[in-house]
């Protein structure tokens, strides 16, 4: 069965510092990996995805993520955090295992302090 | 990108009653997904709704409790039946981008349900 782990409930970072939100996954077959963001009282928004190709993928709002097959990880990164990045971040995986269901991680709350 | 609207945006209901949530997409899509999210927590897939066929429910969710309609390629409803306080949650409608299962999903703004 496929699964996603986000080991940190919360990440705190100062504005201007780099940020990393961690994600590891378990899936049989080729994974399709995604990051979504949820701002307070708003729906989920797509940030970026890895399907195939270059392991480093770039997405919206200056975010990027690196796919590491050997470590089964897909950590979200940003070189310089903004206060407005404070939100709830979800890692998700899709795989062709009896249907392309999306499995979401538990979520990581990012706090960026001014 | 798909634009998804949901009605109502929020509601407060009495236990034992039912609420029907509507989801409208601005383009035709094959599959629509219904999720439940406790505030600040992860999403749980309730069911997948294909037009013209019965919805496929995930473990722990049954049709009698969460009946779904999918009358056409742009619309779906989810009913939460015989509600209890445990059903208090945010209900989200979602579709695949470009109609592909390899792509990201678009989400509606959600329906915040409180059951008293």
C-alpha cells in the first residue's frame, strides 16, 4: 500500500532563512509526487509535482522540491522564506495501484517569523 | 486549470438531519473526488464519482451514509445523512487537472459542516 510521511508537525523558520519541509513516501511502482499548500480558511492549492525527468522540480511562489529515489524522499524547499509562506503544507503521492488515488501526508504547519 | 465551486460554504445542522453539498466544475471531467478534512488535519478520500456509474467508496465510508450523485460531467453532490457531531468536518470536492490521473488535482473551497 502506498503511504506518505511528513515527520514534522510544525516547522519554524525566520524570514529570509531557507526552509525545508520533509516528506518521505512508500509506493510500489513509479511514484507521482505532489506538494499542496493550504492557507488559512482557503482550499488546497497545487505547488509542484514530480512525474519523471529532472529530480529537482520548481513550482509556484519560489518553492522547489528534490526527488530522491534512493531515500524515497521529496522534500520541499525554498531559499528565502517569507512571512506570507506561513501555511499548512501537504505532500501527496499517486500511483497506479488499483486506481490513481491520491494519498496525502498528515501535513506540516510552517510558521515564518518576521 | 479548473474552477470549482461548492455550495453551501458552511452550515450548522442538527443531529439526525441530512445535508447535501453541491460541487460545480467549469469544465467537463470524468472523475470527481470527495474528501473530508478535519480543520488543520489531512485529507481523507470518501469516494470517487464517475459520471454514469456508481461511486466507489473508500474503506470506512458507505453509500447509505454518504450517497453521491453524478448526473453529468460538470456536477456532483455529496449527501451527509443522519448526521452526528462526528460528521463535523470540511468536505472538499476535487478533480484531476487535464482529466489525467498523472496530474495534480484542483480543489473546491470546501464546505464547513458543524453538527450540533
